[in-house]
């Protein structure tokens, strides 16, 4: 399990057994990013933010954290299955090298 604390006090964790990244604050789930890992590609399938936390950019934080983790690992490409993840990559072309080419 990879865990990191970002500058705003949120904890991002890669829960490999559950195939998801989580964004937590004070022990509460704020957002989750589900994925499928086939050994060479991470298919990001769903970004979800708990309704009471929506509208604050937390989905962007969890995608950014997951992408940073994958970039640091350097052993996987990303398949942006989820529309939100695809839009995030469109808005951050500096990370396009991580996308799987079809």
C-alpha cells in the first residue's frame, strides 16, 4: 500500500487489494479512484467523491496523486476509461506520456 500526505493535509493511499486509490481526511473517505491493473496498464475506471465533499476539487486531487504515484513507479501506462480521468489528462497534457497509446 502506497500512502502519501499532500500539502493540504489529505492522505492518498493506493489500496492495491481493493484496486483503488483513496483520499482521506481525518479518517473520513473523501474520494476514491477505482482501477484495474493488468501488470502493464492501469485502467482508471471510476473517480468518485462522497456527495458532501463535492465541488471542492477533490476528484482532481486524487487523480493527480494517483498519476504522481504511477509516474514515480514508472512501470505502468494509464488507460483513462473514466470520463473524468480522461478530462483531467486533457487539462494536463504534460502527463500525456503516461497514457497508453491505442
